[in-house]
C-alpha cells in the first residue's frame, strides 16, 4: 500500500516536473522567437532602426520582471502557482493582441515636432511590447524560484528552447507573414498554460484554468479577425501601395523569406534614374521597382531594346566602360538590373553579377528576363548568390580576373541618412575589402565606385583613405598615381587601377567629362586651375576656387592624411574588418564644429547614428537603473547580509555584461563567415542559447567545488576568444572556399564552443546566491537584466569605436573577474567559517 | 549637520528616496519636462501683420535675404491664410508646418531664399512644381503676374486654388497633375521652382526652361537632408549647377497626370 502510494506520489512529482519543464520550454521558445519575428516585422513596416530597439525592449521587460518580483516577493511566494498562471495568461494575451493594438495607435512620425501627444503614443507603443517580455520574464523567473532544486535543469531547458526559438522563424518566415507568425506565438503560451494547469495544486487550479480558458478564447477570436499592417508613410512601399489603390501601379510580385519581404511594382509614372546627367533629354523608361522590406533596392528597366536605356549613358557609372574596351565585368552587390543594362550597352565581353541575397538573385533573374529581355545565367551573364567578400575569396582561389569591377551597393543607399546606416556592418567597404577586390583585377583593370554627393564630403573621403591604405598594403608606394575622381551634379565616381594610370587613359578620361556634364576632381598630376570654373559648383574650402572633393583627394593621396582625418568634421579614418562600419562617420570633435558653425540646424548634418546609440544607451540606463535600485532597497534582500547582496550584484552584473558583449559583437563578427545577416542572427542566437543551455544542464549534475568549475570555464573562454582573435583572420581564406552549409556549421561550432562554458555561469551564480538566501534570486535576475540592457548599446558603441577585439577581451575579463570573485569569496568565507567554528 | 547627513545616508529608505529623486530629476532634464510654451493671444489681422513684419525682419533679413522685391512680397502675403486653422497661431514661426496629406508649408526663410535665388525682375514666366498650400505661388504672384503652379494631390490642389482665389491671386494658373512632366503647353519658362525633394532634375523641366533661365530644386532622397540646387541653362543649351543650401523637403509625390 505504502509503495503504491509512494509510486503515485513519485508519478505526481514526475508529472509536475515534466509539466513545469514544458511550460519553461514554451516560454523560452516564444521569448526568443518573438524577438526575431518582431525584428522582422519592424524591418518590414517601420524604419530599420526601430528593429534595433527590440532587443533593448525585451531585455528591459525581462529585467523589470526581476524587480517587480522582488517587490512582490512575499505576495508571490504565498501563491506562486496562481501568479505564474496569471502571468502566463497575460503573456499569451499580449502576444496575441499587441501588434493590432500598437498598429491602431495614430502615430505619425512626421508630426512629432508639432504634436506632443505623439510622444505619448510612442510611449504606449513601446510599453505594450515591453509588457510581453515583462510577463514572459516574470513567469520564467518565478518557475525557477519555485523549483529551486531543478533550477539548473529548468534554466538549461529555457536556454535550449530559446535556441530553437531563434531557429524556428528561419523556416516559418518562408511561408508565414511576420505579423501572423508573431500572433501565432501565443499558441506556445496556450500550450505552456495547459501544462501549467497540470502542475498547479488544487487550491489555485480552478482560477488558473479560468485564466487559461479566457486567454484561449481571445486567441481564437483574434485568429479569425482580419488584420493587415500598413507600411510606414516614409517607405516607398507606402507610396506604391497607395498608387496601387488608386489604380496607378500594379504589384507584379510578392515573395517572402526570413531575410525579407520582397515586392515588385510596375508604376509607369514613378521614375528612378541613378545619377543621370543633365544632358539626358528624355525621362527614364518605364520600370519595375524592386523593394525589400518596403525600401527601394533597385529597378529593372522595361525595355525591348538596349537603345531604350540610352539615358544610362549620361551617368558617371558609364565612364569606366568608356575607358576599358569590351571588358569582362564584375558587378558586386547589384540590387537591380540597371548596371547590367549599362554593361551590355557598352559591349561587355561577360558580366558576372554578385547578389548577396539569394531571394533577390532569384527575383532579379526572373524579372530581368521578363522585362529587359536578358537571360541571366547563360554563358555571357552569370549571376552568383554569395556575400561579395566570400565571392572575392573564392574568385581569388579560382584565379578569376575581371577588367572592370563595380561596387553597386553604394548607389542604392540613401546619400544623407543622418547616420541611420551607421551600425550596419559592411565587409566590402573596408581596407581588406578594397584590397581583395583589387587583387582580382586584370592588369589593365579598373575598380569603380559611385556615390551621391555630400556636403561637406564624407563617403568620398573615407573611400579615398580606404583606397590609399589598401594600395599601400599591396605594396604600392605612390597611390596617387592609381586614382581617378570625377563628379556630376549628383554623384562622384572613384576609379582605382591595379597599375598606375597611363597618360593615354588619363586623356581619354578628361575628354569624356565635358560631354557628360562632369568635372574632374583628381587624376595623377592634376592642375585644377585648368578645369575651373566648375560646371557643377559645390562647397569649397574657404576662399578657394576648387571644391572640397579636389582638396580632400589631393591631401589624402599626395600627403600624410593624418591631420585631415583628425580634423575633419566626420570620422573618415579607414575602417577594417575588425571595425567594419563604413557608414559610421560620427565624430565628437566634428559635432562640436558643426554645431558651432551651423547652430541647431547643423544637427541634421552631424551623422548622428553613433550618438543615437549613445543617447539610447543613456535613456535605457536611466530607465533601467530603478530596476536595480528597487531590488537592492526593497524586498527580502535588504534584510540579509550585505556580503551576499554585493556578491549577487557584482557577479551578475559581470556575467550580464560579458554575455551581451559577446552576443552583440558576434552578430557582426560571424557575418564574415556566414555571409547573411539574418542567418548570422539565427546562428548566434541558436548556437549561444543552445550551448549555454547544455552547459547549464551539466551544472545540474555537479555537486560541489562550483567555484573551481567556473574558474576553469573562465580560463577556457578567455583562451578560446584569444584564439579567435589571432587565428580566425588567417583561416578566412580556406573557410571561404567551403560550401555554405559547412560555413554555417563552422560558425555554429565557433559560437557553441565558448557558449557551452558561458552557460555554466548563470546557474552556478544562482546556486551560490541561494546559499545566502532565496530572496537574493530576484536581485540576481535584476542585476543580470540591468547589465544586459546597458550592455547591448554599449557593445554596439565599443565595436563601432574600437572594433571587435576590445569586446572579446572585455568579455573575457568580465568572466574571469566573476570567476575569481566567486573563488576568493568562497575561500574567504570558508576561512571565516573555519575561524568561527570551535 | 554632518551627523544629520550621515544619518540621512545611513537609513536605506532615505537613501533610496534620495537616489530616486536624483533619478527623476535626471530623467526630467533628459526628457525635457517642465518646458512651457508661452501662450499667444490673437488679436485679429493686426497681430498677424505684426507677426509677419517680425518674421521678415528676424527670420528673413537677418539671415541675409536682401532682394527688396522678395521682402516686399513676404510682407504682403498673409501666410496665416495658407496654413490649417489649428496652426494659424504658428503661421509666422520659423518652421515648416504640416498642411495634411503628408505635405508641409515650407519655412518662411526657405521660401524667401528660393525666390531670391531665381533673381526675378517682375515680368518673368514662372512655373512652380508642388503647389502645396499655395503660399509660394502667392509670393511669386506678388512679384510677377505669370505664375503657373502644379500640384499632384487633388485635395491639396483644390484647397490651394480656393485659398489663392480668396487671397486675391486669381490670376495664378493652377493645375492638378504630375509635375515631373512640367507644363509643356505653356513652356518655355524663365524660371522653374520645385518645392518637393527629387532624386534628379526631371529632363522635361530642363527642356521647358528658356536659355538663360534658372531652375531651383531640392535634390536628394525623400525624408533625407537634400541639397537645394540652382540649375542655369546657358545660351548654348548646356547647364551649370550650384549647390546652395542643405534643406529638408517632403518627397516629390508621383502620380498620373490629370489636368484641370
């Protein structure tokens, strides 16, 4: 009888444990999957920078839940199952209703300055999203505290679920629009709730069941309510869909992949002409507009013959084709079909187009064939879907050479983006990127880049500093003899040769410019007076008749550019693979100069991307600080020994900073191996959470000497990071030759290796803290949440300023510090205990 | 005193309260709490006339616009009649204002600057692309009787025509349609003013410009900082351009042509 009762009791315990594990899995899965899907949703409907806030909002929500749990510690402890059940239901409900709710807010970004109520709306907007992660975090932390003995196991499951949650959208976003997928995540809340009902004891079972049933009802009702998000007004997709509603545009294609949502529109009255000269006599031909996430990526001319695309002859991009006869052409990062037509108009011998996005490559292939009459993929026109840097490494290995290489991505990017592109890494526009591109040119070949004009110049100067550095790395002593620079009223064109520019080529270049309405800005031995006054006047150094473009090119190429780099209003220092942020031009000194010269109006020109990250970090810090303060001053922690409190705060702050420093820097670092930004996010999230989960599970089995375990782990992490730092640059060439799945595997392994050891820190810390008292657990969560919130913008800033190596080192130091602190803390405590004992 | 401070600091609740207050203060400073706008009492047309004069002196002349024809035009046109009723109070402020449909009425200084850049004498035939509120057209109409203006958004075109008529500028010729193609039947023009951001100068506008004529246009992407550019057509048909000023205009909205 006793044994049957005992068996029944054990079975009950087992079911309870299993159910709590399922609940934990569901929450862990949806918390990460929702972040990934939400980032996608914002990229599609809003501006990119809003997508960056998702991680911050999520971390803030999870951190705040730790604080609130501290404040409500006693209340929650009385009926934890009920609170968890309630939290689960709210998490489910908010996941289901939040997107239609926030989209119904009458937010208009154009009216912020005029209408203070808009600020209130944006607050509500963020707050609703914050609540989802708050309740998710609340449930996770409460379950961990309720099942103290199984904390490492449950924490491990939570992390592994997060890893899977990061991976799942990769598959699902192929078929399901992001807004529907996000709402569908509420089903995991339902499942988690259902399993929680099995866990709950009879006292609160009835209430929890009611909570669950009501959330299920709401989710089901919402599933049948039609809802479609609208793109933001400042996205070209908004204009084109509006035109479509008025019958003035036709949508010819809609496709989705985890990397983006793609549209193609035909709008006869919507013209796009990249940098056309003033001598063009007719409007551009009808076009198909290719959009990715609502932004214009490129266009495809609807022409029946190459003659109809004559307008392209007036562009600066046409110059290289006039300098090299019958060239073998490589177009890197093409996003439309315009450069292809241009190359064809000038009788290219062969054209290779490299498109980094496979879906875009597919669309280009199909649309170009239908509308411009080209077949991509035949013997003359090859289309390659690969990250451009990886393609360059592969081409080098196969000894492929091109007469003309054109970097096309700079043409479609906004010219004056006020720094919005600053946090976006680009491995093609780095010193190493330019050096590698030059290495696949034929001896007579030209590398060309064109970009919209800026005043004062910005991108042109950085391209020139990159060029000089890249040429010098190739052993060139006189880089000034390798460069040609010209511009029209809209854009400049930079051309770099593999060998010095010949007199014949220089003359041909000069002869071309008048017909194109262009001005020369630099060529070897230039006497600018011969070319003044300009056809297209732009800003000049004070009292000088020549432009900043000429002055900058001459200074950078012919002199030591250090003084110019130090004093220029923008950061134009050459960026490298360790700091691949070509579009980050912000400089503190420059900001001061701009503001003193132009006053408040100048702020628009200050390239604020970096500063926005700084301000965001400060704001998040100020908002997050009370989370920590509340946990320190309220709740059970106050009444317990100071030593334990200090330990919990210092330890969890350290590991929070370390984890996020690595996670954020890896999102950019591993893109170099993976090639695709979204896949990189998935691999880093999944690899890190999964391996950290495994590490955490292992800790569940370790009984003692925990301080030794984490000390060893810290040294291992440090060692691995140092290895990555020193060895990976040399391994890039062989890695680039491997097929994509192998590269993904390598990246996953590289993330998982330190990830496993990183995973042991949190559960060990929790166990250490629990030794001092259960009430320290929320304090640990809050400290970790606070560090995570602060660390994400800080990591972005540090990598933009100093590069990834610093973040790797800092993360290693933080882990080592946490481990040593624990070690010595345990030793000192042990000595004290020994002394006290009789 | 020192003891009181120590005591204050030793009590955790007080210490917390102190830190919290500091935090609130810091947040307040950061988010700009406590900003108060001085209320403006309106007193009929006289107040607007006074505001207009102040606008010309402090925003236009002070920034270097000197052309007496332009200054006189700005003194005459009742800008408050071209903004929505709810924003009348701010009509003479140094800022663009929303007029609906995602469009704005330009900052007074920009209107003055662009008009001055065209160097009008009083008899020229001028084409404006992007009527918007109609204010720029009214300024031009104070200078020359030959003003043509095109607006793509039908509702705005209707409203601007009505406002221009009511304000006494009936002679301004308005049209609803796509400004990209200009106004072929009335070409050539001595001057063309484009009051919406464009990625390039539309070729049809260049061909409708007289030799010796001037075209002013903000060039750059939508919702970015654009560069106000002056294009001059030389006697031999070639062009000279000059970048003048960074500005921010609403986009050049594209739509099919339907003239009225």
